């Protein structure tokens, strides 16, 4: 179960922000500290595009959906929470999304803004803000898609963080998360090997106890919004599981597997056994207004 005992006003961990601020100059070095994220980014984008195309097929006549349409994101309002140096934000903006990247580290944002300024095509649909996600709740702006990649395992109070991301979505909006399972395999690969032995990631980047299992995310959204909330008549985002798996229209978990022979990431097939024992990507959809009130 996700930790819910400390629901305070902020999910930001000052030590985590300081750690990544020290590394901020490395964000766009494809062979440096964030090389794994550079290699993972195309696979994350692949999953985002595939899910948006899949839901478009579910909701529109087939002749109106072009599966090869590169700009399926065009015109969508997308929030990238914990954007770091802007790896994902730039990819989203290049495919036509009106993208806002937010981060709690000023150093990260300075790198992201500088890199984006080198391409004039990004000037109209990519903006960055130095802000925690919860600070946006008081604004009226809501988003078609909220992404938060490799962030959940670094925040304090993950339940509050998920609730914040959920509230920033429009009805029928899409939430994409990627994070790390809390398993012996993930400790061996991401901490013992990556940090201690190979030194490919800075020591102290990860805290094993903060890793989140896919089952914990599924459980959270099976009970979100909480039925105990005063006046709540809303359906949970995940209404049922079949053999531990949600329906493909409500949520999905896919493993992200690193192949050291090809030095590349692979998006595991849906339902592949053991694929989410380490890195994984998660999608869940906010119910439409009519479903929320039924």
C-alpha cells in the first residue's frame, strides 16, 4: 500500500532536489549521468503515442484515425511534472503538444530553457515553470495529459503526489507515469549494479524504500477518489481487475527492460510475465464527466 500517513502541503524532498540540481549540467550529455534516460525516452514516447492512438480508435470511427499519424499529440495540453532538463518535454512539443514542463529545481529548468532556446520551433508550444505540481491546483488550467517520468520514486508522500496529478487532469484525461518496482531484482539492478558497481548512476540517486510496485498504483486508483470523501458520488478510476490486471480502457502496466547487448530499452508486451519487476510505465485514464457522475 502506498504511504498515506504523511499527507502534508508538499511532496518535494529537499535532498532529492539538491541531488539532481548538482547533476543538472549533465542532462543533455547522452553519454553522461542521464544516458539511460536518453535511451529510454523514445520508448516512453512510443507508449504515450500508442495509448493515445488506441483510445482514439475506441472513440472515433476507424476511418477518422490514422495509426501512423505522427502528430496524434497535436493541440493537446500536456503537463510534464518533474521535467528535469526537458528530455520528454521537448519530444512532446516536437509532436505538436502544447507542453508545460515544471520542476522544483531551478538548475534543471535553466538547462531545459537554454536547450529549448536553441530550437526556435519550440518557442510557441513549450514553456517551463519553476513550481511544484500542487501549486498549480489553485489555477483553473487543466490538462489533457499529465506525464511524470522517473519522478514518483523521488517524491515524499506519493499518495498526495498521485492525487495532485489526478486533479490536474481534465475529464477523460490521461496520466502517464514511469517508475521502479520495489523488488530484489530492482535493488540489484538499479542500486547495487548501476550505483555501486558500474558507477553509471550517481551513488544515492535511488532509495529502495521509495520504490512503488505496480500493484500499489492499481490499488490506489481502485480507491480514488476515496468513497469516504464527503458528498463523493464519483466512480473509481479503475473499477475492477481480472487476474490482477485492469481492463485496457482504464489502466495499463508495461515493463521497460534494458538490453545491455544492444544498449537499448524495450517496451515489454502487455501482460508479459515478470516484465515489470524493475522499470515499468503506467497509464490510467480519468473517467469522463458522465461516467464520474453515474
